[in-house]
C-alpha cells in the first residue's frame, strides 16, 4: 500500500463514501467528501482507489450493472447499439470477474476458518 498524497481519491473503510485528499498534517489525512467538507482521518481509516484490487475494484466499477449505452452513428446521427461481438466480450469480462470474485470468496472463507480456529485455541 502506498503513501497518501494530496489529490488521491480515497474510500472510507468504516463509513460509506469517500473523497479527495486535500491536506496531510500531523498524521491526519483531511479528505474533502462529496458535500465539500474536509474531514480528518487516520491512514488506517482510508484506502486509496489506486490500491484496490479484486472485489474493491469491482465495487467501484461504475460500469457494473449498467446496460450498454447506444452510440451516436457518425454518418447520420442515428443511434447504434453494441454489436454481438461487443456483447460477447462483455459477457466474457463479467464471467472472468465472477470467477475472480468466487476465488476471493474461497480465500476469505479459509481466512475466517483459520481465525475461528485461532480464537478457539486462545479461548
């Protein structure tokens, strides 16, 4: 995970939302949220958008769940819709993303099981 810099886009780990880093001072990172307010956070309470992988990126992908947008036709201004090849490519992308999410779910389940066993031994 890299250091935060002014201008970084971040998400809040313990709250809904995110914003842009506006100031870093005394170990605190000040983030301007979508309402325009600067709010102080510790590094542990934030995640940079560039640092997200797998599920994190999937949840922040604005294209997920949207229907393909019609594109203006260059010749006569009529709208054209995605081709079969474009739709098939999108289906492949979504299937790959689903497989990635399934793998991450398996990994998370294994981590939870390991933590439960560790807690049981400590108790």
